[in-house]
C-alpha cells in the first residue's frame, strides 16, 4: 500500500486546531466552576437576606403586639413630646388615667418604646396622681415614681420633680425586680464582731483629719459617731464642714453595706452622727440595689440638727 505523504504545513494546522480545542475545553471548565460558585454565593446571600427579613419581621410583629397589649390593658399610646424646655429630643411623655402603678408594666413599656439608655420617658397617671420616670441603664429598668403636681407634664423642668414615692429597678431581660437581698442562711454575728468589722471597714475611708470616735450597737441600731472638726487644719483649701459631713454620710454607709451578709443580717438601722453638724438614721427597708451592690439613696442634704 502506498503511504500518503503529509506536509509540514498540514501538521502545523492540525496542531493549532488541537491546541485551540484543548484551550476551549479548559475555558469551558473554568467558566462552569465560576458559574457554580457564583450561584452558590447568590443562593447563600439570598438565604441570609431572607433570614434577616424574617427576623426583622418577627421582631416588628413582637413590638407591635407588645404596644397593642399596653394600649388595651393600660391605655398606653405613642409617647409624645414635652411642650416646654425639652431640648434633647429624648424626653417623652405619656398621659394615662387608670388605677395601675406604672412600675407594674415598666419593663414592657421599656421594651416597647425605649430605644437606648439616653431615652427618658415619663408616664403621667392622672388617676393615681403620680408621675413615673422610665429609664434603662446597663440592662436594667428604673421606674421612679413621684407625686404629680399640676401642669408638670407640660414642662421638662418640672416633670418628675414631685415628692418621691418609690424608686424601683428591674432586670430588662427577666422583668424581675432587683431588690437588696442577703442570704438568710448566713446568720448573724455578735455585737462585738459587728462593731470591730465596721471599724475595720471604715479605716482608710475617712477624709484627712476626720475620725470615727465611736461605734456602738444596741441590738437593732448601729450607730457611728464621727468628728470632722479638724479636716481643715493645715489645708490650703478650706472645705465647708456642713458639706463635708453630708458627703461623708454616703462614704460611711457604703462601707458598712459592703460587708458580708452575716453583718448585714445583724442590724436593722444605721445612724451616722456628726455632732453639731447633724445626724441621720437609715432603715434597712430603704436599702437599694441596682445590681451593682447595696446602697442608701441619698439626695440633697439629709442631716438633721
């Protein structure tokens, strides 16, 4: 059989065709992979968007349901602005007239209408003649209730300034009230143990020149006597002694309230006495706790002469 002769030109053409074919196949595979990745990415993005939309929708539905519940039960509507002297845009007010203290639904209200810790809302209840300030802070809700005074709801400088009736704190997540509590199983201590513990707790807490002259306990009332008459001796800046005594009240009581539960369980009242500069007695029932430790709420001048 006669062998057919193939030219170099033919070989070159065939090689080019094969190369083009191979190159085309390679590009086709790469294109398919890219399309698959893009499709997967698009699908994942779509799922994320749909999930976020569902969560937002669900959250919005919960919010609307909560607001509807507040409206039906307590006639709580959309908070409005305060007419006079409100410059922050963060103070809001609601008017109601029912027999339910705002503290009963303070947590639900906060979840429904408070957007951040800088918001301050007031619920003015004409039925109870009270004004309750609702504010959140670090996962807690404060419900401070004061006596309502005529016209205060129209002026930011006046609202919530009546006589304080109650100041309560609640856990925003659980709704439980935060109270000053001690472990009853911790027991109590002997009077001498309490007195020595208090003296030790106050050591180093006093101002320069201030001394604790006596600590006594009568079985109920824990009394601390302090002398501040020498705090200005040798000082370049003279401090008004009345003001120094007022400031020292919180320092002394905070140190005592920081003691362990067995000491807390032992006393019922604390008296802080500064002689001529006044004295004050706190009952255990007025101890507060915002979740950061026990304290007595001290506003303004509390010492009596």
